[in-house]
C-alpha cells in the first residue's frame, strides 16, 4: 500500500503529467498492538485524519465493528476497549467528514453550472 513516505515513482510521474485536484493518501496499515487473534489492522488516529481514501476507511471501520462485536469481553478484560472505540469513532468521523466535503463540492459545482446557464440564457 502507499504510505505518506513511500510513494511509487511512476505514480508521481503520472501525477505530474496530469492536473490533479486532490491526492489520495492510502495509509500504511500495521498489525494491531493487541495480542488478540483476528484483530483488525491498526491505524493511528493521526493517520486516520490524513487519509482521504474512503474505501479503505470503510473497510477498516467494518473490521473494527465486527471485532468489537466478537471480542468485546476480551477487550474489557485487557482494558483495551477504549482504544478500539477511539479508533473506530475516529474512522466514522473521518468518513462522515469526507462524504460531507464531497457533497459540498458537488453542490458548489451544480450552483456554478446553474449560474453559467442563467448568464448564457440572458
């Protein structure tokens, strides 16, 4: 996967040739710090806040939800449930923020198109 520090040279060349409005950052996922079998990939909250790939964020959110459902009692015993909830909540907030930005961008584009049509009609 692409990380912030390991970007493929060919992809950078492709980006330099094309006009790109946003660069998608895919996080580098690590194993979970919890020593629990079937734990989801670990992503720090700082990396979550920088990630713009909604698909990866949704997959990770689903993995954390399933993990919480299946391993809730073990997490309570290890006093690690708060950390898992914080990561899952950060994922949900980031996904909602990105979706809101996309909707606002679409609304602005529709408004600009409407204004252009109104100017051309007159």
